[in-house]
C-alpha cells in the first residue's frame, strides 16, 4: 500500500510543500501533493515527528550523564513541528548511518545462516537417529549471544518500539528514516528511547518426518556436542565399573568420533595431524589410531563389528517330529494296476471310474500312465494305470515303487505272460501287497483254476486255496465282481494301516510330466506326505515350480492336496523327470537356488568321469576311433508327448542290437517338434523321431530344405520298426547273382559285324540284355551282356529251354562248337542289422 503526500501532510500537521521538500531531501522522487510514498516510510515519518517534541524537551530538561536512567527522558504532552531546515543531515552523517545499516544487516544475515545450519543439522540427526514412531522432536537450538550493537552517533535519532497491531504480534520493523542533523546528547544506556534490536527472533522450524523410502543424506556440517548431550547413532558412551567405554561400529568417522570424545571436530583433526594423519571430518580413521586417541582422552574403545551386538537367539521350542505317531492320520491307499498287454487293465479301471479311456489310446493299448481317485464306501482309493507293453517296463517299475497295493491283472484265457511275470517282479522288489484280479472270466476258453495253479507256482497261494494272497475273478466288460475287488482293496488297506502326517512339509513323487499347449510344463504328482497348497514352491532335481494351479483327474482346479492325492501341477520351469521326488521349499527364490545347485551337481558328476589312458593302449584307441568313424551311426532327436514315453522310447531304441549300425540319441525332449529340433538334427546329421506329437508350422518345409528325415508314429512298436528300417538303409546294399539259364553252342555264323553263335537252350531261359559268360571247358573265356538274341530271323526278348536261337555276346567274336553260354542276373538286397 502507499500513502499520498496530502494525506501525510494532514497527519503531520504540515504544509504540502514542506513535506514534499522533506521527502526530496531524503531521496524520494515526488512531483505533486498527489504523489505517493510507501506505507513503511510514511509510518516512520509519522512516528519520527510524533516523538520529536518529546526528544526536544528531553534535551532541554536533561541532566548530566551520571543522572539515573529513569529521569533521562520525560515524555512531553505536545509534539512541536520542526522546520525543514532543521532536519537536513551532513554527508558524513549519512555515510556513517549507511555503514551502520550495512553492518547491522550483515550481522543479522550471519545469525540467520547459523540458525538455519543448526536447524538443518538437527533435522538430519532426527532422520538418522532411530526414534519413537511418533517422529523425532526438534532438538533445542544452542543459544548464541549476539554482540552488542555499535554505538549510535549523536546526530541519529533513536527509533521507538514498533506499535503492536495485534495481541502478541508486532508490526513490521520500519525502514530507519533519515533524521536531520541536530546537535543532541545521546541517550543513556537503558533509556526508554534506546533503539531496539532490528534482528527478528529465530523461528523454530519443525523437523520434517522422513519417508520410509527416502535416502539418508549424511550431514555436511557437524553438530557441536554439548556436555551431557546424547551421542549420535554412530556410537554411544557408557560407564561400566567407573570406566568410560565408547561403543562404535566401523567405519569410525572423524566427526562422529569427536562428538563421542566431547571434542570439536577441528580439535580431533589437529590431534590427527600431530600423529601424521591428515583427514577431513567426513573421513574414516583406522581402528588402531582411534583406540590410541580414545586412550589419550581416558576412554576405552569398544569396536562392535557386524553381528557382534546381535542378541543371543532364543532357544526354539522343540517342534514335534514329522513322523511322530501322534500326528499321523489315516490316508487313502495308492493302488497300481499291473499286467500283460491286452489283459484288460485299462478296461477294468474304466469300469471302476465309469469312463472310457481305452477309446482315447492309439492302437487300443495304454501308452501313458494315468492317476485317478475314486470313492467307495465313503473311503477314497487312488489308482495308477500303467502300460503293459514291453517298451514301458520302466514306467511299470515306477508305478510299483510309488504305490501301496498292486493289482495284478491276469487274463483267464491267457494266464501268466512275460510282462505279467515282469510286473510281479517289480511289485515284489517294491515290497507292496499284491491282489490278483483274474480278468475275462466270461471269455471263451477261460480257465480260472489254471491261473490259480500258475499263481501257486510263483509263490502266490490264493486265499481260497489256503494261502494269503487275495484273489477274485472279474469281468471288466460286464462289470462282474468289481465291487468285490474294491472291497478287497479296502480290506488290504485297513490291514496295512496306511497313515501319513498331513501337517508336515509336502512331499510327492512325479508320476508323469509333459508340456501342454497354453499351460507350459505340467507334472502329475502323487502327494506322499503333508498337504500341498496353491502358491507353494517345489523343487525336483534341476527344476523348480511355484504352484500356480492344481487340477484333479477331472481337470477341475483344487486349492489343497492332502496325502495320497494325485494332482496335475502347473508352473514348472521345465519338465521334471518321471519318478523323481519333489519337495516343498521355503519360497520361490529358495526353490530356484536349490534347483540351480542340483543342476550344477549333476553337471559336475557328469564331468567327473575319469578317462584312463596309457601308452600301451594308444594304438588300440586310434584303431578303435578309426573303426568308429568308418562305422555306420544313426543319430536321432527324440520328441514325445510325456516324459515317461520319451524315456521308454529312448530305452527301446538303445536296446536295438546291431553290430553293423549304431544308434546314438543326441537329445530328448517333451513337446511338439520345433524348428530348433530340425536345426539341431541338421547340424548333427540326425533324424527326428516323434512319438504321439505334432509339428510346428513350417517344420515340414524346413526339414525338406535341409534334408532332415522326420519319423512319426502314435504306436510305439510301429515307431521302433520304422527306426530299425532307417538304420538298415544306412548299410551298403548287397548284390547276389541269380542264374537264369544255359545254352550250348552248336554252330557259328560269320556276319559283317562279327560272329554269331547258333545255340540250343539246354536249361532255364536266355534273356536279351542279361549278363552272360562264355565257358570253354570250365574256363571263362568272356563276360558281357547278351546284345543280340534272334529266333530264326526275328529278334527275341527271351528263349526258353528246348529251342534254338542265335546269340551274340557284346565284345566277343571267338565262339567254338561245344562252348557253353551261362545267362544270369544280379539282384540287390538290403542287409539285415544282425
């Protein structure tokens, strides 16, 4: 705001011209009575001339300087008006007043800077030092005694105290006005007219609360340590048995160490310089030097390294063991169905599950392992269906190892077969209980007693024959005695007392793994103990998994899987090995770390195979390498739909016996045939073998371009036969000579182009363009092809025994009576692998 001159004249009770002249002398640019001046200058002018009469009277009635300060100024009732000539200052006075203003402003600026630095230091220490959750309080500011103001010259008038505009709040300080030069006596110290300090009081700024994620900024200006003040977070001073101990953690910073010693940082820096150590207050010093300085000042330095001040861990209460009998609960039985191929294992399970799995299998045979769970008489039973083909012996062995009860299916019309005996051996090796189901009891030629006799020969005495083996005849097609078979399973499970701890850490066995489109790697797992939940982390060899979803055998999602439950788990990093054990880890990070360690251990084990060489065997090794290089090798890349099928196919291919062609499996994998597989096969000169899988788009064209052979089939034994044929094609063909006929030379006839032998065909036949030899007394005179064959004057293709003909062998003109001509063909044969 601003005040016009004529309004100011009314307040001062002066003429407009006098006020205008006064303002011009003080440096204001005014042109008329309507000009304006700022409110602060106008207020200062009003206050100056309001107290002028009082000052004048005080000068007249003032006593000597040694009079009491209370009588120095006597407020007068009237305010006289001074003429403009009485308020003009000399240039020296104006310059002196200017220097005083600058000195006062500089002093005030220094004070404000010091106060702000102290406030910042307090804020930083509040952020660094851990305090109560309510937030650190602002530490009290150290009181600073300001130096006394410089003495005012006699020509300067003292400024009165600013008027109070509101309760507890003072008006803004006016700009010191320029007073006219008038001789006066300076007021005594402490007088009422003494000029108050123009420096505003320090404003306390509350320390801001540092956010949790904001970085801690190290203070650049150290806070002076006052006696009795608490040490910063860098360390602390304690007294123990009359001894002062400083506890710090490295690094020992000069600034913080000085505070702990009760010294200024520059004092500690001076001591370090005397010791030959040059360091700033933000640098760290060595522990030995810090101990030496602490002992010099009467302290004992206790350096706490990381982990030294950790409290002793509390002794955990002993948890009950996972195999504590008190924690065990009854669990469902896991039953494996074993037997020979086409004895009705899957049909029996279909009847139990009321499903039709057989129709979905290629060739009508089971080539995958399946896990299902049913409920009978309010009790659950988990079933495993295993393939019966000879190629899947490892799958049958795994199925026997993870189950509690094995149902051995034997056809009543066939009896025990090779795969039946093999399955029986697997069940006995796994030490599981065996129940015999004699299937096809209603088939033509069924003989149940003969099957029981074969059981007795194999130490499987039927229960109705006085033995201990549970046995019942069933019909999978008609559903006969299915209930009795399930009752036997529940009875055997009750006798076996199958129990598990559902609260233990979950652990299971990988039954099968595969790569599903849209889901990635999945695995069928049977939980053996504990309860698996969605979100748990699993480890199985070099693969890990965070369980994203679990599904039962019907494809419905479930949240938990108690013991003996078959589940399909999604979220694996790769396809785990069938038959491997999977365990629960603490979290996904720990599972990944454990899987990487397992992978490194497997690689180290593979690379640790020692190679023993000696000088005596160098020649043998060289010859063996030459033979190996010259031998025929069929390299293959195997891809299958599930891990178990890939493993079974690789075992079957490696089991092909051949001394002429070797088979080498370069890589195996689960999933569709990709372009990468074709590229790998091309670089390795291999073929791609696909079992029950499809191809990616563009694979066929890429394989044709690179000349890579792809062999695919949905039935495993058909695929094995195709691979054997491909191995045989690598062998060099064999040639065999087949005799066609014989002719005897009876006469010779000269021609322009040579001679022609007139012959009688004695056996077989003579064919034109066939191979022939001219024999003379058991000696081969000439070999070639029959170029001309005539019957009288006509050309003939062949002449049979008992007929005469004219024969000319290409390149031969020496025929004699009594010679014989033998006609034969050369046939190409594919050699066998064995």
